[in-house]
C-alpha cells in the first residue's frame, strides 16, 4: 500500500470517472486503474462498483473512504509542519473542515484568496466537529468550518460567520415513488412517524436533525443501528432499513432525491454552515474579511450553477421515465 494509491481512490470517488481522475492525478488511465486494483487486492475487497457507463464507491468503499482521507490528511499535516520548520517565515493557515461541508466546496471558496496571497499556505484537514473545536481552542487550527449548532452558546473570543444554507431533503424507505408514498414536498409532521437511520454525531448532521425535531416538539424515532457516515444513509434508505434526512447537495440524483421538507408554516427546513475563528488571531483578519465580504457571492454563483444542473437532470430523468 502507498499514499499514491490512496490518492487515486479518493480522486476516483470524487470524480466517478477513470479518465477524469487520471487527468487530475497526472497519470495515465491504466496507471490509475492498476493502482486502485492493487490496493483492492491488498485490502481483500472491492472499493468500487464498475459498469460500462460509470464507476462509484461500493458499500465497502464508502466505509473505508473516511479512513483513507484521515491518512492523506495526516500526511499533508506532516509535510506542512516540516515546511513550517524549514521555512519559518512562511505563514500557514490550518482550516478544519467537517466532512458534511466537504473539502471540494471549501477549496473553491478559498481559491481566489489563495491566488491573491501566494505567500500564505492554506492547509485543509477534514475531521469531526469536537476535535476541530478543541484544536481551534488550543491554537492548532486557525479556522473551522462546519454546520451551525443552533443550541450552542457563543464562545468568548470566537468569531463566526454563516456563509451558506441549503435545504434538507427526505429520503423514504424503498426505491420507487410507489414505495416512498409521499408527495413532494413533505412536512415534518407527515414524516414524524418514520424510523430514521442516523450517523454518529461527528460531522454535525445527527445533531442538526435531532435539534430540528426537538425545536418543533416532535419525537424523532431512530433506527437502533447506526450508519458509519452520511455517505451510506441514502443507500440504507433505499434498501428499506429506514428513512433518512440529508442535505440536498449530499443526495444522489434520481427518484426521491428532491423531496424537500417544510414546517407546518410552510418554511423550508434547512441546514446552515459557518466558519469560526479566534478573534485574537490578528494575522487572520484579512481572511476573516474575505469570508464575510467575498465568499457569499462565490456560494451564490455555485448555488445558481447547481440549481441549473439539478433542473437538467430532473428533466432528463422525467424524459427517460416517459419513454419506459
């Protein structure tokens, strides 16, 4: 096993294309394919499900991807620390990111700032919220990015900025519209009788879901088991294990993927994301201003592009159904 093989897996999981993943990794497609196959052989299981049209993570791959990300993040942190020691004059910003937000989104957010400040090295680390808060408190992170905790009290000496909000969607048990049994959108009251598959409270989704039900004085019925990460919630729901609630950006396209959730007063049920940093970190003021002044317009542009993509996929899906 080597780190390059792990990078191949992470990139392939992200792009779901051998051609695109090989291009991003700067290798030929056979090299990437062989690297993934060698890692699968060593692990003794298949990480990807391959078809003539696409490639996607297998159930085993979904379970192992967070561990692969941990290894790559640890290597990046080690290299960053070494560069800090060998080049003490080079400034470094360490940013903790919740898996629910995702490195891809955060990287797009910070790319313009990185181009304008080439002497500043920005290091991302994907980790759970509790760990991020501890590291930010003791000064081992400069920023953390994750879901807004509606119940948490403001921390003294911390600044925060909510930069994004997206709808939560309901994924019912089973694969077809007939098995979902709901018309879109649904209300919280209508789905309160379902049993929901949950994840460990590491990325922030479980706590956000529980808070929403508690806020509206509804009892959340939780499946006795637990999925390892949010990646497999939709899969478990489609298998009939239980219903699921996910941010819209984390739901695969297809039937039932756009069942928005509303309250009794017809307001959308959403999850919000924020950036937090210590107000006494004066050298981070420029980045703090960038987050509050520039990032909202970047997110708005990405939202518009994403909405157009969803509309095109929805139209294509409806057209396929009419021909069947």
